[in-house]
């Protein structure tokens, strides 16, 4: 049994399915448009809706010299897909071996392991070795192998197609407002709180949680942001610094540090999820600690105003 065969088999659907396939990084509004069509078509024939999503981006395998940061790690993607009502989710690993699988064999695995009766795809979708499974090829296969193919119309927002690539760029440039518009929710980073240099409380009077996000996560551009911080079941307003803390010298590593408004307690070792609401300003070096403290207090006041807390 190949790795792909094994990962598909783990899904164990209890009835026939209508499927869609892709990375679905971000699960943005364009994805949601396609997923709604998937659910509607599945419901018409009393099938379960299902998504085959790649744990890693295919480009990271096919072009190993080009790092591919992700908007949503696989656990977050699965959570979002479930919240949208997708019944069967099969996370699979994209490998060179997977890239060599012929389209007909890939479809056969979907039928045998996921009980596929229908496939819902975008207009530029293709699967299999060398992308041989184009729309026309899949429709011809469907007639012979007994599955339907439905093509989603492109989703446009302000006349433009929404893409994961464009959202990654918006986040990387600090435009979390535009990213939220395309995602249909705030852009979020999740990380474990680790020990930093300890300056926030003793030196500045604003103790911060130093997050360690996934290594391949998309970090917003250096700057100060307003965010919601989720700790367990609680939510706190926060002011977040992303950057290298230039006031304290050169050569500092990039960090994500959040000051949680009205929080009391110890966060070390806990998982915190930050939802970025708005960018307040770029990161800058200040003449000294007192000037930095004054600016932080102004940033915190502005964060309270933006969030209404």
C-alpha cells in the first residue's frame, strides 16, 4: 500500500461522496464558493461532501528551492473545513511519488478508498502526472468510470479572483485588512508561548507573550498590530509587535510578541491564537526606553479604541 493509498484509506467514509481536491490554503472566500457548490451537489444525490487536501504545498516538493509559507497549517485547515460543514476530510502528503501517479490511477484510488461518485473542481483544475487529468480528460473518465464532474464558476471579489497567493502577499506586506476581506475572517497565527528576553514587563511595563509560530507560517510585515488573542476559551484584545526590536540594537531575530489587555497570569507553554485586525504602524527604532514606553502606551490605547474594549 502506498502512502497516498494509506492516507486516503484512513478517511473511512460511511457513504458515497462528492469530492474536491486541492491545498485550500487559507480556506478563503473563493474556496468557500467552491465548497458550497460541493455541498449542494452532494446533498442533491444524498452523498457526503468530502475534501482531499494536501498537508504540504506541491510546490515545496516540485520546486524544493522555493520555500512555500502557508496561511493555514493542516490542523487549522481541517478545523475550518469542518466548520464549513465538510463531512469527509482526507489530508494527504504530496510527494514525488504522488506527482508521478497517472490521472486514471489517482481517480481509481478516490473511488476505491473514498467512494467517490462525483468530483467538483475549478475551471483550471488538473490532476495526475504532468497534470494530464484536465477537465476534458476527467469528464471522459467520468463517463467510463461512473462519476460526475461539476465545474465551479470563478469567484470574483471586486472584479478580481481571490487567490491564496495574493493573500500571502497581502499578509507579508502587512495589509491584514485586505487579507481579512479575502479570507472572510481575520488572518490568524497560532503558536506556543516561549521565553523571550524578558524586557516587556521589567523594562517597559508591558509584559508580552512571545509566540513561536509554525516555521512555514506567513508572518505579517514588521510593525505593530491590533489583534484578538485566544487563550483556551477566553479572548483578549491585544497589541502585537512583529519584528526585530530595533530600539534594542541590530541583529535581533524576528519575533511575534503580544501584550494581552487586562490579562493576568502565566502564559508560558500555552498555545495562543492571534487574529490580526488592523496594522497600526511600521516598526521603528526609538531614541531610548522612555520614548518607546510612551509609544507603546499610545499603541495600547489605540488597540482598545479599535476593538472597543
